[in-house]
C-alpha cells in the first residue's frame, strides 16, 4: 500500500495544487479578497510554493529507495513529470490578467 | 510447484466445477455471482444498449441528411440526441469495459474470481434495472431532452417540466452506483487477489490500466452524483442551488458535471488503451516496449484528466488567467498519450506483425485516434475553442476519440478474447468485410461533420436551412453513417454466429504470454484449478508447461476438501501469499438488493416517496442479511494453502477484504463530500446573490455535542479492538446520537431550505452527517446482533467499523464547522 501511495502522490499533489491555484484566482477576484494584499503577488507566491513542493517530492522519491528498481523508476519519473506539469500550468500567473 | 500424479487434473476439474458452478436451472442466471456469468450478462446487455444507441444515431443522421427535413420535429429530435449521448456514454461505454474487466481480470491476475463476487452481481442488476427504466421511459416518450449534460436552467423544472430530466437524474445516478460498486471490486482485486509471485512489476499491463480507471471512477463519479442530487432536489423540492435569484448559480452544475465529464472521456479511453497494450504485443509476436513508461503514462493521464474540466467551459466568461490554466493543462495531455502511442508503434516495429482481425481493428484505431487527438489539441487552444464551440466540429472530434479510441479497440478485444469467452474460434469471415465497411465509412462521415462544423453548423439544432453550404456535407455524412451502421451490425452478427457455430480449439491460440490463456477454453467457472506461482511478467513464455501444472493442481489451493470457494490474497507490492479468501456461494441477495436499490432511486419518478422509503428499509434489511450470511461462523486459525504454507482465512485477519472495500468506498464518499464543500465555496465566492440575508449562528450546546459525539465515535472502535464487552459499542452509539443531535440543530434553526441556496446547502451538510450517522448505527446494530448471537467481535470487524466511524466523525466535524463558521465570524 505504501508503494501505491508513493506512485499516487506526485500527481495527486499536482492536482490539489493546480485546483488550489485556480481557487485562489477565483478568491482574488471575489468580494472576500482583502484590499491590502496584491492578488498577483499572492498567486505567484502560491505557485512558487506549489512548484517547490513538487520539487521536494521529486527529491524525496529519488533519495528514498523503493521495494524494486521498477517502482523506483516509475515513482521518480512520475514525480519529474508532475514537477514539469506544475511549472507549465503555473506559468500563466506571471503575465495574464487575473479577473478580466 | 510440487508434482502430482496423473489423473489429478480431471478429478480436480470435476470437484471445482461442482463447487463453483451456478444453479443449472434458469434461476441460476438470477443467483449466480461468478465472474464468468456476471461478465457475460454484462457484455450482452451493454451490447444491446450499443445497438439501441446506434439506432438513435441513425435517426439523427436521417433527420440531418437534408435541410428542412420533416422526418422529426424538434421535440422528438431533442429527445433522440439526448438519449443517443446518454445511452452511449452511460449504458454502453462504461458497462462494456466493466464487463470485460469482470470477465477477464481474474484470469489475467491468476485468481479465481473477483474480490466481491456478490457486489459484482449487485452492480450488474442495478445497471440492468436502471438502464431498462431509462429505455422504457424513452419508448413512452418521456425521455430527457436537454442534452446528455443536462445544463440548468434548461433542465430545471421551469424549462423542462415533466419527468424527462428526472428520468436522467435518477436513472443515471443509479447506474453510477453500479459503476462505483464494480470499481471498488476491481481496485481490491488488482491490489490483493493475484497469483503468487505476481509483484506490481509483473502485473499484466491491462491490470495497471484498469486499476487507474477504477480509481478514476471512484473519484470522478461522486461530483456527478452530487450534481444530480442538487438538481433533483431543486426540481422536486425547490432547493435553489442553480437559481440565481435565490443565491444559486447554474455554473455550479457545469463545474460538477465536467469534474466528472472530462475524466469520463479517459475512463472510457484508458481501458481501451489497456486492451491495445495487451493485444498489440501478441499480434506483433513480441513484448510491450517501455512497460514502465506506459504504466507511468497511464497514471499521469488518469490524474491529468481531472485538471481539465474547465476547458469545457471556455465560453462561460471565465477570466483569462483561468482560461490559460486549463488551456495549459489541456495541452499537457498530449504528452502521456504520445508516450503510449510511440510505445505501441515501437512494439510493432520490434516485432513481426501478423495481420489477424484484431490487428486490423487496432490499425483502424491508430488511423482514427491520432486524428481525434490532434483535433483535441486544436480545441484546447482558447481562441479556436471559441470559434468552434457548440458546432459539429466538436461532435466530430468526440466521435473520433470515442469511436476510434474506444469502440475499435474494444472490437479488437472481443475478437481477440472470443476463444476464451466462448470457447469458439472464427470460422465465418464476415468480420473482415465489416471492418472495411466501418472504418472508411466512419472517416467519410465524421470528416464531413468536421467540415460542416468549421462552416458553422451548430450542434443540437433539429434542422437547417438551404443555402448555407452544409447540404452536401450532411448528405454525405448521413449516407456514410448508414454504411458504418451496416458494418457494425455485421460485426455483431459475425460474433454471434461464431459464438454459436464457430470452431472449437485448443487453449492459447494466439501464443499469448499472460495467465488468462493458461486456463482451459472456454474459461471454467473456477478459473484455475490451482493458483499459479509465477516468476516473471510473461509467465507462459518463460514457463511453457505452466498451464498443465496449474491444471494438475500444482499451485496453491488445489485442495477441495474444505468444499468451498477459495482463492489467494497476496501482498500488494511483492505478491507474496498472505491469506486465503473464502468467496460466497450463489445467492439471490444481489438481485434482491439491486431491486430494492433501484426502486428507491426510481420511485420518486412517480412521486411515490413512500415506496422509496420502503425500498430503502428493504436495502438495510437485505444488507444486514448479506453481511450476516457471509461472515464466518467459527474461527479456523491457519488453513493449509499448499506448498507447506498455512495461511489465515482473510475474514479473521486485521485487514479483511471488507476493510479494503470500505477504504476505497470511503475514498469515493470523501470525494463526494469534497465536491459538496467545493460547491459551497463556489457559491460563497462567486454566486451573485450572496451573502444570504443572515448566516446561521452556532449555539454552544450543538457545538459541544458535535465535539463530544465525534470523540466518542472515534474512540469506540479503538476500545473494541482490545477490550471485550458492550462498552465500546455503547460508546460509539452515544457518539452517533450526539453527532446526530448536533446536525439536527441546523434544520431546526433554518427550517426553510427553499429560501436561499445557503439554507439549502446547510440542509445538505446536515444531511451528510445524518446519513453517515445512520450508516454507523446500522453497522452498530449488526455488530450488536452478532454479539448477542454469541460471536465475539473480530479485530477486522472492529477496524472496518472504525474506518466508517472515523470518517463519520471527521467529515461530520468538518461539515458542521463549514455550516457554523461563517455565522461565528460574521
């Protein structure tokens, strides 16, 4: 079961982070967003945290041995792919209009 | 494996056949829970629905063949296209691959049956009852007519009066329950019920794909079920979740629907991809290139598909940044899909391809799916999406993906596995003609539909005027579609004729390397005479005599003296033998439970809410009988599994199959709860008429009751694990009652759920707590009755109840906090 969790973790974190980023974007455009916080700064900060977390997962997967070379290879490649996906899907926060 | 004397195989076959066979009379079809019978029935019914969906498609093309056609009026056309999509997606595509999984998975994994045979039979009957209700409604002219994705406000009571939309919401939801039941069964089977020595890296590739798909079903269907619940309660009782004037928002439906709807496309594609990855290497007489990469791609594609839902909503006025997020995520899908495609092409490259009929259909897949994938990338780009949204271009794209990516590989799979399923080989050669009718006609049809879409023809419009440049394209598409339909009819006819009158032959006709071909042809009800012991990913290639040794009983569990259905449970990662699972015998319980479940879903269609309540009581009683009759009556300790190993019976372990099943069912339940919180947050953040006139302010007593109740409920099962007596169960009971009282305070304080979407949401949060407290109480009743009957509480039972109790306590607290916190801080 631990192995299954290791295989599931990278993309699950990607999905949660991606959804959270989208949710944060919605929140920054809503009536609940506090006036003192710059929306883009918050989004860039959240995206950076998200990418760092995915990087941490990749590092941990590569450093910690799995029960078999197959599991190690698959878990590490999934983590690398999820990190690349997090970078790619976070890029829009750098430039595009947030609420229009 | 140990060696046994000659003649053992036949004796073993006779004894296992006696133990595993269904009742030979007609009632055997109603009481069987064997995967072979359930799978074949599933397959036959799904094929029937495919034919119905196909006839509806022909009606659509007949109507669109000429401008201003009088063949159908708009009312009939709306029903026909809605039912075509609904039948194909919910009644054919998903059940068809589930049928193949039920039928073939135990053989591929080297086990004798699925983990929960009765649950599989229950899923089948719920599907048959729910699907039949939807079709009967159509024949009575009571079909839904708002499109297969049922957007409100069109599907709300104001604009869709009558029961058409209710038929969709209730009928389809019941079928989703069936899908979830089957998914739980598949996940637990793949993780735990395998041949000895079958580590994760030795699993057949289809098992990886279907594992990913089953987890996707568990996580994609709950948002849809929640959406259906919200829309049905709005239609039936006026809870205004989607009514803007009362704090609702129709966009909430689109989010919930596409949270399901987009992964659904991959739920349909991935099993087909699993079949391709299984069949292609055999046809190329080699092994799959890049097994690990394909596994990683399947996992990646499965999860990525959940991050794309908003790309179906690009034209709803979402801000640019949101569009860019989902456009970026949508383009990512091409990466794992390409890894798979290149793996398959590489496999063909390194092998020596034989051009058998399954291979022909796989080539049809390549030619079609790649085009569908490329038009998918086009649609992922926002400006292009805006141009072609709701046009026939999208219709053509989705048919390229679904027919090319699903139907063609599934036909290949049927031809490939026909000897195993029916025991017959192809003799009549209609299949080749059918292929050359279907594939070219498909491309002519949908190329024309693509072009009509690019020229601006809208989908879901019952007719069109002359002079727009669409006439010839539509006429060509319609003629070609009828040729395609004739081709599909020939496929069905070819398979039917060969099933009835094909040649009989020897096992493993394709010289495949995976375990399902080690079984006799057709696969017997018990699957394997003994559980295989394997040492590689390609057991039949590396151990050519394995099939004979399995038949002679030289694997595990060849001893039939215990006179019951047994199979092996192994460790998830390494495939080491851990436990002996005792599977249930034939029973009418699954069909009876399915009857009550379906009645509880469908009775509201005729406003017979009392019948729904009666049926639900029936569900509870039957579920208790089910659990009671499958629980072991005595403690056995270790039993002889063969090869000098003595293993515990699974029900006596700390993690019995029920614990695993509960774990994955709770995953689905957790996603449902998460979707409910998402809906609440969405309305709170985005809906125009928020905040509500007043938030609910929490009182001290309900808060204290909630905290104490949750603590008691969580503590009870933990105490039960190490302490005898009634105390732990009573503590859990008190916890349930306190939590229920806390939840009840919400509707008492806000008695009008129709006033505002906020009030309706509060009722739903309280309902979530109430439902799970009720489930916990039912489990407590069962455990209490078992104690009264003199059965001590087993560790596994306590841990299984503990899972439910923890979930009820945890989500109960979160639900109540979500209800109270806005008021506390307002």
